[in-house]
């Protein structure tokens, strides 16, 4: 009834050239010449697996601390990972921004707000308070701090030592899709007090308890800071439970917690997922491929990460980037602690998520 | 206690140059030189407002019909709108693909499936059946047809006349974020029958009724085709209700329906919104800015569209593109019927949506 | 380590009597004497399976039409099914109210509103309009009409013939749990016009289309009336699809549609589910047990219903009641059409739902 | 056009008597004689406000400990509050069960499971472990423990002292609506170990952290025990924040936390809400009316509770019951700590919830 399909490649000809010129002139592009790139059999990201060394990053940040003032206009002394596959853009992946931010003694990063979601993760140091909507949040080693979209925030270093930490945002995604708004706030932080815990934590960081005065579901987690002591305890328990023969770990020797929004049980912010992973010495994880990209930072320990065909030895503070669908395998030489963040909530919300795990290799 | 903020622009110097070289070498980019572009006060899309003329597009498509075979490999004889601001990429906007697809008499576009969500909108003609997972769906003027992600589909023209229609997909978004999967299917369509209505419609296209055999929420609408007769009737009723003094229209003289998923009440697919708008002759809409981008096609009538500073007279089949946050105003010279699709579900799911409407100007 | 458990029945004694008197005096009741009744192995409802004959009900309703005025105070000339197991209460089941309502020529049932959800199903007749928040809704054979909680509504018969129909509400549930509110409205209906279709239908009863002016999820379906022509067409299609070898029916020979809320895909109201079932002549359904209770009304045809150990021959207008967990089997002598409503949304919302189906017996 | 409504009361007559006899014979009840009771202007619960004294309850429980064995058949030595308005049924309210359960030294309450949701709240004592699906959960003063529907559970007292605590369940609701299932389990508890914390807590009771191995939404909270130390700390923080001028309390002098499901942010179980309230000495709460019923138990302190027209002085361990829509006002003589549970999730899920608060009277 219908004719069978034929090979779709048109023969080169003067007429075809003319047609293509007509397309170009009218701002048109044919699918048939582009489909292999546009619609591949599986994700073929431009972004590349890559690793950055903490002991390279930190000296550069310190040098920036000497040469580059922090203040209104530049806003932050933040130095972003630029994926080698993304043409020099300051993007760790097409969706994720990852930067080392550096604040010298007594320095202040002024207040502003933006629709981009942001967090901080502290691999070392202390002495800085992030002030979120007037609530001062102490930053200490191992802590994970939130500044969700459209919350005013600034940072100030109250101590005599500089401090550097990891900033994670969805800047590339927001920039690409065109949803960015920004407003300047106060030049100084709006509350210079230095409490041990933020008011947000005092209200919200109690396991399974929420204030009766606030019972709605919130887009973003109201917990301003997830403290290391809790993260560490939760991971320790998972490994202890495993040792006792009970479930809880992701796979043998591999404990992991996800930072969550206590008002929904979901991710801390609508575009960003954050987790902390701990591997016993000697553990080799299953190889995992996942739609969406991730950035990892080693918190402590030593190990090897294989990303597709490439491999890096990693240690304290080192960062590595996993583009979409690139297979990841971690191997722990010592106990290995890693912070991880990803864009998975985007794909889950849009039903574009897919995961493939190959049997653990231990 | 804390020092006041200072101007953040570092002075040019040899040391600074050296620092920047260090950054480059280590695949790093400072925020302070990029922030104005990366984090603007409001969306500043690279995509530009633009219009394409149906009477330019169609002859080019017809010429392609003569020169370019359709079949396996090229897969579809589709010619995509390439936004002038996006460097020649076949993208209507950073997230949306819009193409005119052309199928000659008796031609077949082979079956395949992909994770990209797709639809067809028919501005004129008939005779083609789209076969979705083995269910043949007739295409007729005014119809809106779905081929959601990961459903096998092919097209075949059963008649003696060529047919051209609008394809809409989320290809640019899926490509950018790296979630594309693709599989080839049968070379011919898997069911060559030509029923008036698809089985999906027979099961699902009854107002407010769903089969008891299928009560789960589905990611994508199970209604394979939204027929023009229903769309037209719904719009007619809205304007009649307005004339009788009752609510229903979006604003005076402006009726609109959203194609929806009857199992959720939400959008037809997770990344794409589709609507049909009808303006009475003489109506001028309020000016609307919205996060996210849209493509419109005039179905019938004549009018003027203002996109920011630019303006186009538009008529049957003409297409225009609205980048994120660009103000849109429509003015109907005659009764004006328009199909519209957008990426709004992405922003709503991720809580990045924002809308601003300035009082109707009539 | 711990002692083994022992028989829990205490020995009768003077001391025990004294203890029990103490309990009674202090408004206490021991669990151990009640647990068998309170916490049975499976639901043991007090309500009984029962059937009511239309040709018994209708004459009684007609007689009430002669003797009992309709108006403010009594509000409605409605006669409720009183389950034989529920001690004379006007309850079809512990949660459901089912009544025949009767309105003579030119009679008016005044407006009021209440938090109880209500619907009407029309087994025969026409000429009455239900006015819901000022929107007149015609009642005709086969139609299913909604008056969700807290909407003002009244009825008036515009014709020369009396009309009787089925009212369904969640009165017993609301009464038991204590959430009832009620307000009187106008003595006459607020709009005496008699349009063929309500404004609600004109806005909402288009398959898969919703007005862009109203995009929120609504607790209750905005479709005021589900017309017989649509229900009939949907059922016809399911059986045709079955005959052609395609899925769609619940089980062989058994088509069914659920009335749904187009803004959510869920049930029409938060406490009530409504469906229409059609069995081909000769079909015997699988035997189904379900947590929660249901009321069925035969719309047309003849058949047999088995409820647990009991069995009834049923025909036009006959009603029968299925208490929780009572096995139901239907057998169609002729083509059999049945309306059904139940309290299933209550159990699904509270995760107390459970269903068990025994293989179809055909 | 339509006739005006008339008084709806029919005149007494022989014919009317005959009609009513006909109704009775056919298992029918007219609405017009029942509507005032069935559909009141606002909730008029049969249940009454009532209070029970701990120092009356406890001696009766102790006496039951001497006379009544605990074991298979009776299952639990639990003594239920029987609301004076509910005809002697063991129901605190139409939906809620509240009982004092008593376990002597070394006694065991055997394992079983049921669809009813259950919890324990410990007003004093320790030494009992509740074993939930094989996970031993220590019970200590101030703790709130879950045994959600269909989880096997038993209790055993490992110490030399008896222990009594509050059991809360949805037994009356489940019984009325007919959704009860029950299964017997082991006669002894399945794990006799006596860990300080349950495995469930070790996995789940970390603020804002969840195991990556379990990321689904769960119907019931996986936190087996909410420990007093966390509840106390959260309440203390709320009052401290208030003293410092920050939000967090429900109203001046009134702190409250809701026990929540960390996988959803919602209530701990689908039918039961549980909260803990703390009032500063001298605080008088606003008067609050709420659809649905609640049971309160004083944990510590002294005060007055006004329920509608009635008033009780209450102290340690005393229980009081608030039927639907009865106004509640609490006045704290000393610092007053109260546990509260209610059926609010039922009404919220079914959109029957309504709350009215009259300005605080302090």
C-alpha cells in the first residue's frame, strides 16, 4: 500500500546547493543533515570528564585574594571550574556551576539575591558566616549550607584566617534557559552576629519534627545548614548497620546520605541534588551511568575515580566532574569521604531521568 | 566589626595577567569578570524575536520534496526554524525545536523512537497518518497530535497530495542537558490502516470520562489527537459565554484553551505546553512577559504581533518565536486564530516560572 | 529471657467484677473483651447486602409527592435507602447516602449549600434543572450531575410531568466524623432559564481541553453534568475495541468508565467515586472484593447480582448495596447497563484501600 | 415561572402514617424528618468533651495487671477511654482510640499486625521495648513511637518495674468504615535485644538527611521513635527564638512541634496527626475550633482546659478529649507540656478540614 522507505541521503547537486542556500537565507536548517548529532543513540555530551586538584586551586585562590578585591560589582571572589569540552565557559557541566570562593580575614562579600539556587560546601576552615535573609549561618568544615533562589545573602569573614569553600549553583542551566533575575542588596551583611547555629537550624534541624507554625510544603529546604556532625553520624550508622547485617548502605561498603527538604522529603532545592558518600577502604563501587551531570569533591581519604576511559587518583579537596551518561566507578584506597552534587532533580521533574548500574565489582 | 565592601574591579597589572593565565591553564574562570553576563538583572536571551513566512517556508519544503528523499538515516524531511541569535543552530529557541515537515504522495517516514517529546500541528492539508506504537492517527487541518518521548512512531502519506505540517519538539533542551536516547524501528509503518480516529482517541477522548481499566496518572497525555472540531467548539463557547456576560475568556475578546493530560489535568507532555488562542477582530491583548520561550503559528486570520521593539504583520501559516521575557502583544485585524507552544512546564516544574502582564490596551 | 505469652482470658472472679465496675464508673473499656469485634481478621461490616426495587420505590415516591410538600425546612422530597444492618438509620452504607428524590410538575426545591458532596443520576425522565451557583443544569436520562460540597444548589421542575432521580451523598460519613456545615440560600432557584447545556459544560466538557483562564487543580470536577451521549459513546468504543482485539475493557465483555475531574484526573469529588458499567449479554464478571462500600443502580437490561451468599435478579432502576469486602459477581442476561458509586476515594486517600479479584468465571 | 417554595412540613394524617409505614417496610427513611440532625448548621458531635485523671487510671491499670493476664487472644492489656456521649463504646471520639496499656515486669504482649495505625506515647517509666518488624524500639519517658498499619509488633518488659503508657489508634474510624484486617504473629517478640536506639532511628533520625538507598515517598514515617530529647530541644528553641524577637511559636508563649514523616513532610501516618505543645507559665491560648477530634495528655505542669462550656484543672498524665468543632482554650498555671493527637489528616485528605481561631486572650 505504502512505498518502502529508501536511503535518505540526497545526492549532491547544484539544485541541492541552491536549496541549502535558500534554507540559510531564510534562517532554516534541515534535520536530515543534523540528526546524528542532535538525536544520538545515547547522550554524547560535549562536556568532558575532568579533575581539578585542590592544591592547585587553593594557591590560585590565595593569589586572587591578594590581587582582586571583593565587593559590589564583582560580588564574589569565586573561581569557577571550566569544563574543557565547553569552549572556555565557566561551567563545570552544561547545567552546573562549581567554584572555589575565597574570603580573606575581615572581608565582606556584599548582599544580593538571584533566582539561581546556590549552596556552599566546606572542605576546610571556618570563621565565615553566610547571612541569609538576615539569619547568620556559621560555616565550618564538613557543613553544607543553602542559599536557595531569591534569598538575599552575603558572606563575611570574622576571623584572622582566610577561608575557601566550594560554591555550587545552577547558573549554566538558568543562563541557557533564560530565567535569571538578580537584585543587589546591602553592601554589608545585615546581621553581624556570629551564633553557633542559625535561627533556621534552631527551628528546623530536629529529626522528624517541624514547627506547627509552619506546616506548608516549601520549594526549598528551610534548613540553612546541614552540620557535619549529623552527616558523619548518619554515615557511621549505615556502616555499623551493615556490619551488623542490616540494610541501609547503597551497596557493600558504600554509605550515602542525601540532603533533603524536611517539608517534602525531596531534594533541598528544585534544581540541585546534594549527597555525601563514604566508602570503606578497599571498596569498589558498581559502575553507574546516569542521565544528568554531577560534580564530586573529596572531603577526606584517598582513592581512584574512573570516568569512562579515564582515571584519576584523588585526595583531599580534589574535584571531578561527571558529564551525562559517563560511567563512574570509585575505588577507595583508604576510607574515602566525598561530597557530590548533581542536576538530577531537573531530569526527575521532567521525566527524563534514566540510570544504569553494572554489578558491583568487588 | 567587618570592613565595608569596596569596588570589586581589580587594577590591571602584570601580576593579574599572570593570575588569569594561571586560571586559563588550570581550566578556571573567575566569576567577577563574567557576572554581568551570567547573572543579569532579568533574562537577556541570546535568542531573538523572529518571524517566518508560510509562503516562504512551503515552497522550500516543496523543493526539498523534489530533491531530498525521505527514509532511514535522515529519518524525516523536516526543516527547522533557526533562531538568528543562536549561531545557526536549528533551534527556534534554546529549548524548542519547530520545523515544517513535508511528505509527498505515498511517501513513508520510517518508525523510530526517542526520548525527545514531539507533537504535530496541522495548519492545512490531510492524508497523512502518524502511527504511534502501532495506532494509526489521522492528521487533518487544525488537529494537534502527540508522540511523547520513547513511543515508536512513523508517518505515511496515503493520498495523492503532498502534506506539510508543523513539528514541535524539545530537541534543543534535551540536547543541551544531555538526556537523548534514540532507537530505530520498522522501515514501514507498523499499521497501514487509515481509520478516522485512533484507538487512543476512542478510549480517551470523551470529556471527563476515563476507562476503569486504566486509572493511573500518566506522564504524557494518552489522547493521541486533539481534533479541531473540539478545539473550535471550546473557543466558540468561551466567546459566546463572554458575550452573555459570563467568565471563561483570558481577557476581553481573547479565548484560549490549553491541551491537557486527562490523567493529571496538567500539560500534555512533561516539557511542552500547547495552547490554541482565538482573538475577536479588533482585540489587542495585554502585553505579557513570561520566563521561558514560545513559538506561535497563525492558523487563520490576520493581525499584528509586537515582540519587544519589533513588529510583524502575520497571516495564515506564519510562525513567530518569543524568547524568554520578551514582551508580547497581539492585535487582531480579523478574527485571529493561533496555535502556540512553549517550554513553560520546565520552569513550572523547577519553580523558575515568572509572569508579568501589563493592563490590556484595548 | 522474656516469659512466654499465656492465654489472655482472665478467670471470672469477684475481684474481676469489681475491676470491671471500676472501668465502667470511670468511662473505661478494656480491649481484651472487645478485640474480636473491634479488630477482626477482615472487614465484618454491620451493613448488609440488600436490593431495592424501582417499581416499589417509585410508587412510594409518587405517593409522597401527593402528601408531602417540598420546601424550606424539609428542603428536599428525598427518600433514603436504609440498610437493614444499620438499625434504621437512613444510610445505604456507613458512609453513603442514596435516595430517590421526587419533584412534581412546577415544583421547586429551594437553594441551600452544605459541606456534604452530592450528585444526581437520572435513570429516567427529564424536565428538571438543577441550579448550581446560579448555573442551570438540565437533567436528562443517563446524565450524571455534580453538586460538590459548599456549592449553593436548588432544583425546579419546569415541565408538566413529575421526575424522580437518584441522589448520592456522603452524608453518613460526614455525620459520623462530624464535619457537617449547612447554609440556607434563596427560596426560589436563582436562575430560571432552561438551557440545554450548563455554562460549566460549555467551558469544561471538551475532551482534553481546558480554559487557559483556569489552570489550577480543583478539588471537585468543574463539569456540572456528564451527559449520557458521551458515556454511551465511550462504552460503545470500549466494546468495539475489544471486538477488534484491542485493550480497553475491564475484563472480557465488561466495559466501564469512571467519571473524572479534568483538572486532576482523579475522582469527581474528594469522597465519592462514580462509574458506569456495561456488560455484554452473557457476561459473568470476576468476583471482586473491595474495601469500602458501593451502591449500584441498573440503568437498563436484566441480570443477576451475587453479593456474598445472596443473589438478586435485577432490572431497570433497581438498586443494590455492597458493604465493605462483600464479594460481588454480576451476570448479564441481556446487555446490562449499571451506574455505580462508592466511597473508594476515602480509602485511597488514607491508604486503607485493598482489592481482591478472583479469576473471571466465564 | 416556577412556584414559590412552601413550608415543607407535611400535615399529620392517616395517609401520611400509611406512607411512613410503607417506607419502613421497604427499608426507606425520608430526609425531611431527619435533615435537622443529619445536616446541621455546624458539627454537633455526639461525643462529649471529657477528662480522665491519670491518678484514677493508673491504679485501675495496676489492678488489671494483677487480675488479667496478657497474651494471645486478648493481645494487649489496654484500657480504653470511652467517651460518655458514645453509648459505652471504647472510643475516645468517633475516630480515635486512646488507651492506657500496662505491662508488668518480664511480661510480653505477643506479636500481631493490623491495618489500624498505632502509636505509643510515654508519659512516665521505661524498660519496655516495642519490637516493630523485628526492630526493637526502647520506650522512655517523653518518647513518641510508631507502629503504622500492617507492621508486625509486640511489646516486652525487660525490667523489674511495671510500665504504663498511652496507646493511640484509629480503631473507631477503621471499624466504622470497614477496612480492618488483622493477622497474628509470633507469641514472643522476634528480637529480644535491648538497644538504646532502634535501627530505624539509626537510619532515619538525622535532621534533613535520608539514606540514598531509600529515596521513595513512604506512606508512614520510617522514624520508629521520636525521642524526648529532640522534642524538648525543639520546643526550647522556639521559646528562645520568641524571647529573642524571632518567629517560630504558634502564638505568644505557645511553642509546638508536629511529628512528621521525613519522606513527605506530612503527618506520621495517613490517619493520625501527633504534636507536642509547650506553654509558658501564664499563657492563655487563643480559642480554637477545628473540624475533627483530638485527644490531649498532660506530660508535665499544671493548667486549665476549657472545652466549650466546661472546664477542667489538669496535671501530669491527665487526658482530655476534644470532639469536632468544640472550642478549646488552654491556660498554663506553670509551664505546661502536652502531647496531642488528632484525626486531622483524614479531613485534610478529603478536603473537609476547617479551622476557626478567636484572637488570643492574653
